[in-house]
């Protein structure tokens, strides 16, 4: 599970919907109290405290693209986690998306150029 944290407009359909889906899937780990250490170290891949806001940002973009959204997100209790204010490195996410996906590469390159 990875939260890219880049502007959702810069993501292809696959990565936009994939991140949205993963946020919903990962909620279960928080509810069950599973370890997230592999997602925050050595590289921060998720921002637990940002999940609701990120979900809503992804949904806004999904709606702009005409996608149907019917899965609201309920923020889980994060009090059992010592996560402080960890942040995903957005510049690294942009580089990784450009490496992984030609469509994301095109969107990112045309927007940031």
C-alpha cells in the first residue's frame, strides 16, 4: 500500500483508483492494530493521519473525471500508533510514478514542465 500524495490530476486512472482502493484496504490494518512499520520505515509510504483528506482529494478527482464513487471513508482510531507527523516525499513519488507508468509520466511532464 502506498499513498503517492501527488496532485491527483497528475495520476493516470490506474494509479488514481489504485491509491483510492489501497486506502480503503489499509483501514482494516489500523482497525485490527496491525503493524505499519514496513510502510513508514525505511521509506515513508503512507501518511496515516492524512488518509481521510487524501481519500477525499482522490474522490474529487475521480468525480471530475466522471467516475462513480460510492465508498465513503471513515477515519480509524490511530491512537495506538506512534506515528507523529510522518510525511511521504512527494518529489520521490513523482519520480517513481514517472518511472513506473508512461501515462503518469506524460501527465506529470506536461503539467510540471
